[in-house]
């Protein structure tokens, strides 16, 4: 079916739709070809990707996108022949398409000095409204939490093709740290895709435990670590990409401190503090974790 879709230039489908296309009763038995997508058909797709050295997006399969982007980037959607100017998409920004491979998204122009990825849409929305991307000549992007495949692939392509740095602004907690690591190294479960979608030089510029005192974040905005936070801290402290002295010191500092702080808490200083003070200062001082 996939071969037919490609040969006939049919619309791309989702992995869920492929599951239903391939699911049927096996003649002469009481068995189905597949009974579960997550444990049966999805692993087959991953095996096919590795075997033929091609991403599923190149085979007419697309994941559901979640990200939005704004800034000095212009690209052509080769499916529709439309030119998308991400600097002129208003307060909503430009939706990241479900497939960001070169045969679909052709970059026309990018004049940004860096890419800023923020974990949360609310943070992206605040920065976009104040035109942070215009004041700092950057691409501003969010994956709304854990980013979709196309979001990560787009960032990776931009970073590599235009040789611009990537900064990731996530919450001061174990989950934010992990989201950063997925942009940087990729996810554990999708190693083949991660090789093509990672940004190995990405820097973490979110709040660190020491920044809570440095930027005088009021104690009323601290959130006490609970059991699940401590468990997640312990888990990520064992991951290969958190073994540097800087990361090990940060993870220990958070555990000892016993509190976490959301990136949204910076607005307690002022609405403008995040975009006008914190982010420019951290980038200028190179106060990041790698």
C-alpha cells in the first residue's frame, strides 16, 4: 500500500491510518494481521525505516504536528507551491507542517542569528506578542511540550543548513530537562530518527537552581519536589547525555534544594522581564548548560 501511495502521489497518511489499511483477518484463521498499533504495527514501521535507511516521512507517512514558529524564515511548501513567510503570520505564528523533509519543505531564506525553542505555548505566545524574535533576530519556536517529529526535524535542518545555534528554554524541573535532551540528543525509543533530528550543540538556557537566588525568584513561586519529581531526577541522572559535570551538579543541586520553578514564574518580576532581561542576559553571558 505504501508503494502504491508513493507511485500514485496519493495524500500522505498517518501511522494510525496505515494501521487500519493493513489490519484484516488472516484467511483461514481467527487471527488479525494486527491487533494493536503501539506494540505491533508501529515497531514494524521503525524496522522498515532502519532497513531501507529512509524516514517514514519519505514514505508518505506523517505524524500529527504540534509546533508553531515565527521569525525571519521563508520556505516553500512543495506540496501546495505556497511560500510561507514566518515573519508575517500574526499572533498565531506559522503552524509547523506534518512533514518537514526537503522534498516537502524547501527553505528559501533564513536570516536569524539563532533559534530559541521554548517548552510551553504560553511562553511562546508571550514572547511572540512582544516580538522577541524581531528584537533579537531569531526564530522563535515551541513544540508545546514534548515536540513532534516534524518540529524536531525542522529545527535540526535549520541548525545544520544555516549553521545557527539552538537555545532551549524549558522549566526548571526534571521533565523540562528531559524535553531539552530530546531536542539535543533525540529520544531513547527512536534512535534511527534521532540521528537525523538531533541538535547536538543545543544549549539549555532555562532557569537553573542557582538562578532562583540570582534572579531573586520569590519563594512563593517555588514548587516543592514530590515523589515523582525525585524519581524522574534519579532516572535522568543516569542518562548518558546528563553525565557532564555541569549537569550532574545541577541535578544534585535541585535534589538538595528540594524545589522547582516553572519558566512562567519569571513574569512575577514583570511581564517584560523574561523577554527583555532574562533571556538576552543568559544568552549574552553564555550562562547555559550543554
